[in-house]
């Protein structure tokens, strides 16, 4: 079978060039006679992989020198826990905007260690928009946002002004899709399996001044201490070596593509094409507030009113799309409908093929 266009929200498509390079290097990485998978994480070859991964992501994301870059495990989900564990340490209050299912999880974990104060929620309309913030708790330890809501398809296009309260963001599904001014944040984190590589590694970028506020390493379980992980340059234990290696290849690919600015233009073109089509379709539509639309995750539903009939048509759509090599178009199980995730590795041709398919599909129903 030829390669398909994979619209999954994650793990998602990786650039073919990266996969080819990895396959060429599979049996013998840099004349070591070994695969990266077999290599000691203390070897000089792996040391240079992880150093390059950091150097290149610093270049691609324009990460300031006063920020630490960490490669952790446990996915973005562990960050929901680890961040309150480390940073709810003064007032034990954190502000949060409730903008989707992942924000909800972050909210629950804050409440495990302290108090989450909801400063805006869009739960009333199925998280289909981004709420303005009600305010900022002056003594909050931090303010958490979900930058891009993968399931619901919304994204912050301007950041809430949190004044002196440190801004913390889950950027899992937005990372490297567009330029991001990191100086606005004290901490950002992202699971890798969207724009960064295979699952297994989690990128965390922390302002050093903020990191200072975390408890000393001895006061937390080692794997849950940001300070310990930073002291050990993410090599306290065996890191997810192969994921970090692919992460490095992705960073090289981004540079070859012309950098994040170029990817951003391509992403805008892809998203625009899809949203324009949805806005003009008599059959499908995007249920999200226009100003808050995500660049990476585009949910869509049909105008069929009967829920049973709609569900049946959704299933048919997903199945028929799959048959022509457009895979993973089902919406998240919690919201239903369809969703096209169009991360960096999705070519324009994939989006064009999807639109052609949708065009043909709708004809049968209108
Ligand atoms: N946050 C967001 C915005 C996500 O999209 C996801 C996963 N899709 C998660 C958190 C959870 O990530 P993980 O599976 O890496 O724990």
C-alpha cells in the first residue's frame, strides 16, 4: 500500500524525508555499527544527538538563553500533574481557562495539589470558542492556558495578559506550527506526537527564574522534579532515546524547509483552503467561533439534524475516506463528528485531496 494522508490528531504524520533518513540510518548510525535504539544513552553518539536536538529546537523556536529546555517522559499528561506539584508552592492557587477536554484535565490536577481558579470557561457552548478572561488572581502561583485545543479546534491568537502572574501553556498541538514569542511564557510544554516526532518525549521549556521557584530536588520524587531533570540535562535516567533522535531529525527538516516562518505560511494556506471550503459547503461546517479557529485541528460536522442519521453518515464518511487513503478523520470520541488535523507534515496535496473528496461526498446528500 502507498502512503496515506493521515489526519490523526496524534500520533500523526511525520515528514517522509525524516522517515527515509531514519530508515537509512537504522542499522548503522553515524558509522557506530548500531541503531540509535541499541545505543547507550551515555555514548558520545547519543550525547551529540541530544545536544543537537536542544540546539536545533532553540534555533527553530527562538528560545531565549534564560530558558531551560528539557526532554521528559510521561507525555503532556504528566505535565498536568508535575507542574502543580512543582509550582503550586506559595499561595497554592493557579488560574486557568477551561477551554476543552485537555484543559479540564489540567484543572483537575491543579486541584489535586491546591486550588484551581477558573478565569473563563467555554463549557456552556461545548468549548466552541475561547472565553475572555475574568481576571487574574494577584497572588496566583501561575496562570494555565491550553494554547491549542486539539479536540475542539480552537486556538489562542492573542494571549491573555496575566501581568506579573507567570503564564504556563500546554502547546502540544500548536508547537512549531507558527512563530511563538516565548518571552511571554514562564513555562510551555508539548507532547511530541504531533509536530515534534514520535510519542515518548515531552518538550518542556522553562524560564530559569521560574524554575528557581520549584522545590529542591531532594523534596520530590526524582522523576517528578524539574530541578533534578534540569541539573541532569534530561539524562537522570534513560531518556526516550529514539524519540529524541527523531525529534532531532524533525528539527533538521524544519530548517531544510526554511524554518518556522515558512511552515507557518504553508500551514495558513492549508487551513485557509479547508476553512474556506467548509464555510461555503451546504453540507459540512466547522462549529468553532471564526476568530478562535485552530491552525492545526479542524473539526467539522454535517448539517443533518437527526443525531442517529448524522452518526451513520459520519461513519460512512470516515470509511469511504479511508478507502481512498484519507485516514483518521473521525472526531475525538468525546465530541464525535469529524476532524482533520493538518500538522506540519501534512502536505497541501493532502488537504486538496480531502476537499475534493468532501465535495464529491456532499453531492450525494444535497
Ligand atoms: N494536551 C493536549 C493539547 C493534547 O492534544 C494532548 C494529546 N492529544 C494531551 C495534552 C495529552 O498528551 P499525552 O497523550 O502526550 O499525555
